[in-house]
C-alpha cells in the first residue's frame, strides 16, 4: 500500500468508498475490506450507513488508530445550529470518539462558507476529528474556504480518466492539498475502454486496475472505489505491483473530457471547466 502524507496526516492512498451501501451491506463489505488489508474507510451522514461501518470497524479486532476513518457533514446540516449535533450523532453511529477526517460533503448556497467552515474548525478543536477537508468544492469556493484560515488536507471530488480535472488538481497541488477521487472508475464507464484495456493487457490488469493505478500514481491523489461485491475488494487493492509508463499516462490523459461527469445533482456548485 502506498501512503499519502499531507501536512501531518498519513493516509493509505487506496480506501473503501461506501456510497449506496445500506447498513447491513456496508457492515459486510467494510468487514471484508478490513480483512483484506484496507485501512482507509470512507462514509458520510447522507449514506445512512455509519452504524454499519462503525460496527464493522469495532468488531474487526484492528486497533482504532490503525484505521483512517472519514465521514462527511451533509449539506442540509451545515448551519451553525445543526452542524455540531450532526457530528455528535455521526460519532455515536460510528461507535467512536473521533474520526480521522471530517468533510463538508457538498456546499449549500443558503449557508455561507465562513459559517460552515467555522463549525468544521470547531469540531476539530473539540477533538471530534483529527483532520478537516471539503468535498465537491470548485476553485472559487476553495478560495473562500482558505480565506477562513482552515487547514484543510483534501478536497474529495469526482476524478477518473474520463473527466478533465486539470484546473482543480493544479490548484490543490499549488496549495498543498490532496485530492481524494470518488467514482474513480466513473461508476463502471471505464469498462470496455479500448485504451485502458490495451494498457492493462501489458501488465495482466483490467481497466479498473489501470484507472486506479493512474490515480494513485499521481502526486497527492487518493482513490476510494466503492464496491458491493467482496470479490472485487482484492482486485481493487491489487494495483501496487506494477507502474504505468510515461507513455501509458500520456495515452490515458488524452481520454479526459470537460463534461464527463457521472455525479452532477441539481444542487451541485458551478464546476470548474477543465484546464
């Protein structure tokens, strides 16, 4: 496993995403992932599976400080009156005194950035989280986030070979912030891609493994693939025994398009457009 060191945090570059996994399945998949060697687990209030994830971690027999656990505050709970009670509820569900990383899940146009960032920093001061960050924040909102003085370590966004995130990635690197890639295989859209398939054949890997390798081989990038099938956990983890060549990376980089989003809800912010 490759680790990312960002500021004073050391995080496994490949983690488990749990989006769309209901409690019982989240518990099963998280338990299997920990058994396979995963030590980076990602959940969120909006996923409604914190209890399942927390139970799997607690029952794993692995020391809590050996697992990097992330959860996220939902956009409907960002106001000052709702924020801290929601975090305390998450901790109870997760059966832990703290998370390693607490994120703002989505911005909310009705709540000022300064208001929710103040609450996020307060959660860190209270010891509810070791580290803080955001998710789904384009560069314009990141300017506002950084203006608050918040020491964020990551921005979790959609990132895979089919989307152009050059502008955002360059911004994050310039500010010493990591990028955590969700939907890292474009929710299956990388499957059957001729370029990824051809590159994979050189290494005995599939399109998913090539996509994940392309991500974690980049400076300051982590990936959190989600799966509902335990047999895929090992495949997703099996990406650290090969390295893409510069030519491979150039070919993959040519796949990206400005508007290839698979996650774009009606409440999404105004996204950055490519480079």
